[in-house]
C-alpha cells in the first residue's frame, strides 16, 4: 500500500520548510506569495490531504457540528421546514470543510445520550432546531459550555444561547392583515406550540392585526397545534365546532394548513369561496396544495447560512447575539389578492 503523504513530503517537494507548509495550511500570515504557490502545487503533486485526527489533537477542534432536532423523528421527514434547513446547513458547513452530525433528542433516553455526547467534546458546536422552553436539555448544554446557535430565540436563555429567527410576529401580522383586506372578519388561527417563541410570536402577530382593525380576539377562534399536518386537521375540526361562522383561517405552519384544507372540504366549505386560508413557511409544500396556499415565506435558506456563520463566531468566543430575518407574504389561490 502506498504511504499517505505527510507535511514533510509536501515541504520536500516544494523546497520549503515544514513550518512554512504548516503556516500555509493554517492560513497564517508571513508567507510569501511564491511560497504559497509552491506549497499548493506540491500538495497537488503529492496528493496530500490533512489528517483530521492529527489536526483535532493539534487544534483541540473536532471539525464536526451537530444539527440537533428536539422533535419526534417522524417530523424530520414530515415537516418540509426541517429538510430545507438541514440542506442549507449542510451546504454552509461543507463550504467551511466541517462535518455535519445529525442528532435527534425527543425522548428522555435520547436526551441522556445526547447530553453525554455533546458534553464530551465530540463536536465544536451545536445548531439547535425547534427548541422548547423548559427543555432540561438546554440547561445541561449551557452548564457544559457547549457553543450553541438556535433556530429561534430560546426563552430564558437569551444571554447564553445565540439565535437566528424569522420575524414571526411581523409575518403573522401580515398574514392576518391580508385576510382583513379581503373582507374577512371571523378570522380563526391554528397557532403553533406556545412553549416555542415562533408559536408565541405568530399568535401575537395575529392578535396585533385584529386589534389594529378593531376586531376582538375571541378564544373560540384560537386553537393550538404542534406544527404537524395531523394537528392542523384536529384543530380545524375543533374550530368548526366552536365557531362554525368563521370565514378565514391563519395557520402558523403550512403543514397545519395542509391538514386543515381537507377538513374544510369535508365540511362543505369551499376555499377560498367560503373560507380563506393563509399558512406560514413557503417551504415547497404550499404551492402543491389544492388550492395553492397563500403563505408567509420563512427565509430558511438565509437562516441556515446565518446560523452557521454565527456559530463560528460563538465557537471563537464571541458574545451571543440574536439575529432576526424579515419575512414576506406570497399570495396564491387560497386567499387571492
């Protein structure tokens, strides 16, 4: 078997010192352009690649980042948001030559294993997806000083955990403003989980829009789901029982809207003729529904890039930050212009 090329082989081929090759590989200054060119050409000729284990021992970094989902495993495949976010994060990490590790921690057993693995220094940082307030996992990771960036602000940990999130409140408000502009007045909402900032803020945006138009917020018109399609269907049935005269629905996720549409159809309510529907996400599902769904675009592509960029800052010791990304309304047939 051919021996794996080493830095000393590269140095000999380039006609420079071992230290010069090391400085080039680590992006250090004080290397002449000619030396950089010679080292790169020697790397190409020798086929040298960095030994990740040796680099880890030398730098104290693993070169790995965990994508941590705290929802049940089936939602990774059911909710298109997670796949879009995972794809964006994978690309952003690949651009930085970092390895992605997918971890799911929705049960007590999974949380125990996750805490042990992450606290053991096996990753350089964590991209936390769908965090719930009160989750004991959070306190364990913060105490272990694991660098974390969350998708969405984490209630109670704003000073310890950096976050990137959409402007959920503004997005919820724009969705309901659109329904009001269409003449709707009995506007219901299928809210997201109220132990998550996204669920809380989208519901607050719904309330903001109604109150700004002098429309009272009625408890019978508000039912919460868990972001998933089945919960959207169950919530829609309950809303029809509590408020049969509703004329519009704002669902806090496209998946919940997808669950609501067939329930309305089964109840003999045409969309948008009898009931207009607006979702939140625009992750790809919305355009495939019948009718195509008017929705608020959740900019997950930009959020994934910002999460990886921000985690790099946190790993290097910078102060936790919170970044908010704007949303936009995408109008389709379920609530036309």
